[in-house]
């Protein structure tokens, strides 16, 4: 919620309100990361450890990046690593539930999903790329000055 408040209200009393919201936002990431570690450890220990390390790096490097512009590329990198790890961990339970999804799908789509090279991760990535492509296609290009 604090990250969304930064976007909505961060410029109102910049830099004081922005800094306070950033500190709250990144600080409250840590309890959520700890809860995810416990939940993910039951499924895959190595993924849980990587997710926890990347999540702690997101909190620390992200907080530093909110104060120092030179650190922002590193904060984006660790954020991407964290989302990649969490997405990979959550795609595994989706793959375990895929037989229930296949029974409710049209036959042609179910046959495509049944191929050995296809997984839930491919489906999620494909949907993300379609949404991203649609977003870029609908943006209007600003004329160069």
C-alpha cells in the first residue's frame, strides 16, 4: 500500500513524504518475505532460500535506490530476480493443478497444453508478453523535439 501511496502522494511533500513512504514500504516487505520463505521451504528449499535472499536485497537495495539515483539499476535488477524466483515457485503449484484446468478447457487448447514442451510457466510468460505488447502498441509516440 505504501508503494502505491508513493505514486499517488509522494510528490505532495517531496522529499519528506516520499522518503517516509519509501521507508515504510521497503520495511514492511521483510515480514512478507519471511512468510513466503516458510511457505516455499515446504515445496523447494533452494527456491525458498533464493527468494528470501533476493527479497532481502530488494528491501535493502530498493531503499538505497529510492535515495540514490545511481543505485536504481541495481534495485531494478534485484527486483527482477525476486519476481523471477517467486514466479517460478508459484508456477510449480499451477503445473500440479493443470489436470483440473485441462478438463475445463476447449479440446484444441487442452491438446496444445498437453504437449511435453508446454508448461504453466510458458502460458504465464506468453500472457505477460501479450499484455506487454498490447501496452506498448497502444502508447502514442511523442514527437521528437
